[in-house]
């Protein structure tokens, strides 16, 4: 029970951080939207992800594991369908300049917004589990 609550907290907190990092991810409502989203993410990652990994095994084999990002994208899309307060939309990245390196303005379409959101969500969850690992 303790690990289930910890996982739901991690998913809820990672949704909050995702809304702070990406402009295209929006969660309207209060903390109950984050908790509901974290609970549904826990259910989807626990039950649906292994099923999708088994179904997509040939694609994962051919692409050397790169198809697993699309499994996460599918899970995020299902999350936005079930929780009406969570939405991922296209947005304009305004660019970045740091230490002589410049990233220009880029329009991120809805599909690539889902891909970026799944990448950042996986990175945040991985970082949180790494920090709390005993």
C-alpha cells in the first residue's frame, strides 16, 4: 500500500512539474485534478503499459526499443481522454540562448507535444524513483 501511494504521489507531482516545464500541457482545476491524473497514470502504467509492450514487441524489436516512447504517448493520450481537466496542445517554443548556443523559435505540433511530454514525464518519474531508491 505504501508503494502504491508513493507511486500515485510521484505521478501527481510529475504532472505538476510537467505543467511547469512545458507550455502545451495544462491541468485546469485544483489539486484533485493532479491526484486524479496521478491515480489514472498509475493504473495505466501498471495495467495498460505491459499489455501495449507485449502487443508492440515486434515494433520494439525492429526499432531497437525506440517504439516504447510511442507506448508512453498512447498512455498520455488515453489520460487526456479520461481526465477532461488535463490537456496537451501544440505550442510555440520561443527559443533559448545560453553560453553562445542558440535554439531558434520552433512550432511544436500536437503529436510532438505528446512526444515531448512523454519524454519529460519519463525523465521526471525516473529521477524521482532514483532519488528515493534505498
